[in-house]
């Protein structure tokens, strides 16, 4: 397996969103998010949307199921249907000690005959000194060709983050 960098966004000041494009075939792609921090006034969750022709799809066609793993209490499961985005993090606090990191695999994004779907493997550090993980899978229930993703917050801005889109080439396995 090898990774070919397709697009990258480095955020160093308050920004509403980051669009990463360059999905041009039916390969599996991988999105990495490192040191994602909310601006000081908002907290909120990190969200993901598909880009269709470079524009975010804001229709209510996002479904998800997840296993929420936490170090401060017991685990839980959750699911959502017909939302206008995918949650990819837990609630982030408003301090710079709270951050989101994730590896997200993107499947069928370019294939207009299949639903696009993701597998999210995140870890969030809260300012309360706890780890959270919203591990799961999610579908965009529209047969359309998507050329990228938008990373944003449900409210407020992204203060800093490094977000990279890779194309996976060669043989590979995910355990």
C-alpha cells in the first residue's frame, strides 16, 4: 500500500471550513485530520460533507452509525438518518487543550452508481483530560460522483488544523 497526497489544507487562523478536492477515480481515499482545534468562543463538533462538483451537498441524505468510546464513562452506540452532514468528532471544548484527530477512509466517492461512504477512526482529547472516539461508518444515500469533502464545524470556526487527502494505491487491508 502507498499513499499519494492529493490535497492539503493547513489552517492557522479562524476559518469556517476546508474543502479538499481531487477525487478523480474509484480508488479508496484517506483523509487525515490532525490537531483540529475550535475557536475560543464556540466549541462545537467537527463535521464532514461530500463535495459534488466542488460544492458541498447540504441535502438531508447523510446516515451514520457509531460506537462512542470514552475514558470517563461507559461506551454507547448511536445512529442518525437523513441529516445534512456527518459528525466526525465529539463536542469539542473552547480551549486549545481540546482537539480532534482522525483517519477517515472514503469509499465509492467517484462512482455515480453507488452510495459514497466513510469509515471514521477518530480520537478527541477534551480539556477535561478525557479521550473520546466516535468510531463508525456513514453513508451518503445518493448515487452521485463526488470529487472531495468539506470539513467544518456545526457552529463557530476552526482555529487550527492540518487536513490532508490521500489516494490509496496498491494492495492494502484495514483491520
